[in-house]
C-alpha cells in the first residue's frame, strides 16, 4: 500500500475489555465527496494520494492501512438522564492514532463503517445527510477556533441505508484528540471495575493532561482539568449561539472537544429556550441549559473517580464537591470574558455583565438575529453606518436606543483606537455560520440530486467565518419565514 499512515495506537494497547477488535464492512461502490486537504497536511498525510482511488477505498473501509488496528470502543452513558450501561461504537471504527506534524496524537475514525458488537441491532451505517451536516459544522467550529473533532474525508458508499426512507449511505472520517468520553468511565465504574477506571484515568492523564501526573492527587487534578476544559468549551458554544442538541454523557469528550454532531444547530434569532432536536421533547438540552447539563455530566465523571481520589469515601466526596463547585465560576469567567470581546470591551469594568445581559434581554424580546446583532455592533466603533444595521435588527429600533447610549459611554472608557477595536470585534463575531436552512439545502442537493457543488461552496465560505466575503453575502442572511428549519435529526 502506497499511502502511509503514521499510526501509533496507544488505546489498542489497553486491555481487551476496553474495545472490540472489528474490521469495517466493505461497501459496494465508494465515491469521494471531499478530502480536507489542509487537515491532511497537518496530519502529515499526502492529500494527493488520499484523493486517488486507494484513498477512497481506505476512507470507505474497503482497505486498511498496514499499521491500522481497527477497534470499536466500549462506553456507557446517561441518555436524557437515564443510564444505559452499554452503548459503545455501534457504527464507528477507530483505525488508529496519528502523531501529527506537531507531535500531537489524533484518532482517525470511520463513522458509518458497518456494524460492531455494540450496534444494538443497528445497521452500523450512516446516511449522507448527517455526514454532510457533521462535516460542515465541525469544520466551522474549527475555523471559529472552538475545540472540536474534525472531518478529514467524506465518501459515498454506493449503498442504500434505511431510516424513515431509503437514503444514500456515506462514511465520515473523523479526527479527534481522542474519542474517550465521560461515558467511557461510566462503562467501567458501573461494572465495579475499579482497575479499568484506574487504567483509563492513567491513560487520559498521560494523553491529555500530563501535568496532572505530578500533582499531589493526580486523579483530583484530572477532574479539575476536565472541569476547566468543559467550562471553557461550553462558554464558547454559547458565545457563538451553538446548540449541541444531545449532551448525553456519552457525547461529552474528556479531551474538552465538541464531539458527536447530531441534531445540532446554530441560533438564528436569539432564544435562550431554543431546541431543534426532534428527540429532545422536554427541552433538556436547550441552548441556555447547556452549562447546567455540562455540570451534571461532570458530576457523573466525579462519581466514577471517587475511589481513585481517596480511599476514604467522605474525603473523596468532599474533594469531588470542591472540584465541581469550580465549574460555575470558571464558566461564568470564560463567558463574560468572551461577551466583553464581542462587545468591544477589552478592559474589565463594573457593570459590564449587566450591559451584556441587558443586550441579550432586548435581543430575546425583539427576536433579533444572534449572529448579525453582534456583527452589526462591530461596525459601530469605527463610526461606520452608526449601528443602523444593528438597530434594524430590532423589531422597533427605539428599543435599543437606551442600551446603545450606555454602550457608547462604556466604549469611551476603552483605550483602544476605534478602527482597531472594530477589527478586534469582527475577529470575535463571525459573519458566516452554518445556518440551519443553508445546511438543509446542501443536504437536499446531495441526497436528492447527487449535487455536491452547494456543499463545496458553503464549506469554502464557512472556512473564513470572520471575513467579509462580498460575493457570498447571501450566506450571511437569516432565513425567510418559509426557509426556517424547526427540527434537526440525529441520523443514527
């Protein structure tokens, strides 16, 4: 095989009960949709070779690189608050770990590669629509600078999968810091396999949080590090209006990355109660609930680590509670810092949180577009168009007058030059996001007509989310009433 994958598979060296060794199921007629050339180069792979037939066969699961050790990992999870003791990779197969150009370890996983021992009667396949959705949204998150899994390749399988209807099948090649989840710890803890929990914790410390190894209590330090990573991540989600959709513990990465893009979406109009997921009937994972759910998930991780934190159960609980108490202030600190940047405030003053909160209240009451509201503010500090774009986003422009006056007074306290402040605000407020109606249009073009031109164009636009792109202004516009997407679907 001419394509070299520099695999070094540390997870596959863990005990057999951590995974099942399983090869992907070959598909009939694979065809390339897209190869992520910049990511391939970052991984030390040859994108030209990957685009050839041999690369397509690998990404479809029909051929295996020489050093691959395909496995499906085991994990459990709380799904909508109900614990499921065994989930695992039902349709995803980890081929191995690549040390990228910077020496950083990355998982390479095929999603939709066929059934595994964890499939629970599923077909192990992925439909084209969810593959395109995950590709677009994960790559947008990366372009914005939010920790996330990445999409290296998407291929058609030439086969049909059946959900509510017959759909074209596809395979996504996903790159992650790792695919270890809170649910991975729950898998072993629920079986009272304390040795498994310890081995997993040691692996995570060595791979993701090496500083914890030298701490007085490494496992408490591990919990602290994951809490801090998640507090930062969830703050970044809310700052760009992202709703994950299914924040089950099996969908929370220990590495602090956004993982498992299913029925996710970005806000159009600002609504803290926004839910799109067709399976979230109670609003458990609504936009504004995400910080609280993250903390709830971290409590489940803490429960798994208690015996490692201390053999004295009371002391272990006290240590875990102390660690968990840090989540809310860490989240609030990260969120408020980000909100100040979005408002062009690069010093901290008393009243900043109230200023930001009052703006969000006005936006919610007037149903203004979240992304364009903040982008419109970015024009104000340079004196360009006097915030008319921002004002026009309110149902009644007079509703923003008082807030605008307070904001301008606050800007007067900032030392930064107005033009520099505008540039900094534009770098904090994306203009282009993967709006739900645009993603849906791309999916329909691919599924109904095998037309991937719209996918390629939208992907190109989203690769530069902060830049003005005059030829693509239509991609920045919110949906018209008939274009609104009210529900998104997991696609499993």
